[in-house]
């Protein structure tokens, strides 16, 4: 895509939230398999240390700034119009489009119970969407059967919640054989729709403190969130010289 800004080696989209939704919805109506990555600072730092992930982000069709840290970094590097575009904020609008059109959606990830509960919730909210899915705990030997199941359902939207990195690799490795117009790595969104994990309240999100809310709810995340100051320092060094 031409509307991008490079942040520490990751080409982020600079499209507005509205334009991003419009683009993805148009892809859902098509037949070309596309990969959408929602990337936060933790993901960027992971990519910097992983050559395989570097190749994956180079071939992804769209990488959205999922995290206020990405927005601040982009502004420091010269793009002041960039907007935060998170997977959690995009999904309701993509579901609405699928519901209007009667397009199938497939959920891959989370535990079997969370996956079931998420589909139950989504079926109630969007009754015209043919929903299918399965949990994210599977062996390499099971992958061909999973791909066959997804293809048989002919989803227009595939949501993969296997954890950051693993979900992007799964999509990239199987994008063409899956034949799904839009595949997105969605992290913990399946658990959020299941009700087993709560998203930060709106006020915390408006204050850009969703990361802190998650840390307070899950103190074990502190090691992962050490990537945030590392990310900030690396961006400053990139901007002002080493």
C-alpha cells in the first residue's frame, strides 16, 4: 500500500479508521485472499528480533496501528494525521457488514468453551451471519483438517486468535490455500466476545490507558510490557539519531 509510514521496519497504514473499514469491507466482497495485521508496540519489538516475522509484515496487505504508542511514534516521525485502528474497534463494523450481506465468518482460536460462547454471543448480535469455528489448541498434524473445514465453510472473514506472532504466521503460511477474502489476527478478541476476558472500560480507552488496565488485571503481563519503554526509546533514537 502507498499510504503507509515505516515505524522501526513495520509499514503501518495511515488510512483513517473510516477508510480502513471501507477498504476491508470491499476486500470481504471480493475473492483475493488478504491478510490484515493489527500491530502494537510489543508486536513491533517482536518483529525487530524475528526475521520470519519481518518477512510476514512485508507481505501483509494491511497493518493497522493497534496501540496509542504507534500513533505517538508516527507523529514523532512526521505523520500527524494517523489514527489508532484496533481490531476490537474494527470487528463490530465488519460483523455488521457480514450480517447485512449474510456472509459467513469463521473464528479460530481461544479455548473450546470461549470459542463456543463467542459464537453464541455473535449469533445473538448478528443473526444473519453463518458462524463456525474451533479452538486454538491443535497440533501440526491437525492443520490440514482445519484448513479443509475453513474452506468448506467459505467464510468471507477469518478471525484468528492464537496469540501475537503465532496467529500472523498461521495466516501467512496458509493464506492462499485458505481462500478467505480477509484474514485477521485478533489476539484476545474471541475471549472478549465470549465474556471470559473484559475489555478496558471506555474511559480507560479514551485516556489511552488500556495497556495499564490490562496490566492491573493481569500482573503477569509485566514482562511483555517491558517492550513499551524499549519501543519508545528506540523510536526516539530513530528520530533524533543514535
